[in-house]
């Protein structure tokens, strides 16, 4: 389970299980996230790539890799 990790000076998510819906963008009035901010953490609180397609998730490489060989199953924690 991944948890959205709000940057400093952003409002806290409404719950620990909240995930940005598809197409969600932060309010333009909020400050920019610090450079390299990790928007997702795993259940242990460690930085995680995040769910594929979610705001702030690092997924471009996984999508390209899956397109190369769709028979591969990609898993991460």
C-alpha cells in the first residue's frame, strides 16, 4: 500500500488512504514541492515509486519496460 506524501506547506490529505484521483493537479496557489520530493511512501514510510499513473508517481520507465515485453510482471514495494 502506498501513501501520498504531501510536501511541506501543502494541506494534509483528508485521510491516510487518500490517493489523488486520475487527472488531479495540486492547487496552483500551493507552493512548489521541494526539488526531488518523493510524493509516495510505502507502508514503512520509506520512499516509493507510487502507483502507476498517479500524480507524482515515478512510472515512465515501468510503462516503457512493460511495453517492451508485456509478458513480464512488474512488482515493487
